């Protein structure tokens, strides 16, 4: 089934106890992402000395939303999504981007920093002068279409989890994130969460990702890509999570 309910610390469903505790703590484990609704949970206790049985019911509605996992072992996959231009720092996805602003006379810098264009103009050796840029706005773009444009990607769940992980990484580093998903709502609009930061935005993103289903309607990649480019925040760096087309 989609979920399992167990008494805390036990894996079996029939448990023999020497004495009845005053509290029972149960763990509900889901095997899939998305909304879960359970009609009822009942616990039957067989009393000793042939005194009969006692049945306890947890009354409906019993509803939960299971978010995509944000504690993945696929760290390398996430880093590959976060190759954001020429990065100096290997630790933060949003710090230490470098922008060349001018050049200066050569002193003893590494040869790769020599600005050959400026050197040719000034006839003396020049090196590049950089200004650090903090890029802190990102457009995360999830395209769940198959690479051939027909139907949905075979790694549907993996792409959703990658989006959750990338969003968490950016938000925890202090980034501002907007999210586009190529699913269409009932009015035919693409799912879009406008740019925000912090834990609340991560929760919004996880809630949207948890609601995605293979039964939904999705916009094809050929229309989705130019749509995102047109609508996205112009200062935000694009991070695309999709099949390589």
C-alpha cells in the first residue's frame, strides 16, 4: 500500500505486551509523495483472561501531505544542476561570482589572468581586475516532459526530488527563488511561484511539488522554454531541471 502504520519501535503489526502502557505512539510511513487520505485507523487490543477485545478508532478525516525528500544522497547530481557560470567558491551556490571590470599593469599574477586585449592596446603587460558579484536571485525551471516531447519523463519522481533539493540548497544559502513547472492549472496557466526567500518559500515549493501527478496536463518543452524566458525575473539566473533535449 501507499503507507504503513507501526507502533513506535516495532515493525510487526501484531504485538504482545506484558502490560498496557498509558500511551501508544504510532509511526506512519508513506511510500509515495503527494496527498494521503486514510478512511480510518483502528487498533484492536485482545485483553487477557478471556476478557474480550477492546477496539480504538481514530476518526476521519485523516489527511497528510507527503513532501518530496530534501535529504538526498544524490549530492553530485545537485551540484551539476548548480553549475552557475564561472564559480570560484565550491561551497556556496550564490557567492563569489567574478566579473571583470577593468585591467591593471601586470605584477606577478598567474598567467591565466593576463588580459591580452588590454596588453595589445597598451603595449605593456596587463592583468584582469575583477569585482565579486553576489548572485542571489534564481529561476528554477522544472520541465517534466519526455526528451522526445511525447508524454512525461521516465525519471518523473527524480526530477521532482532534484527540484526540491536545488531549491533547498539555494534558499538555505540565502537565495531568492522563483519556480516554474510545466504543469497547467484548470485555466491553462503554467504553475509559477513568484520570487521569494526563506523557509516559507521552501514550504510553498515543496507543497507545489508534492501535488504534481502524472495524470495532470503539462505544456510541451518547445512552448514552455520560451515562455519561461519571457516571464522570468530578468535579474535571476536560470536553473533548468529537465531532460537534455
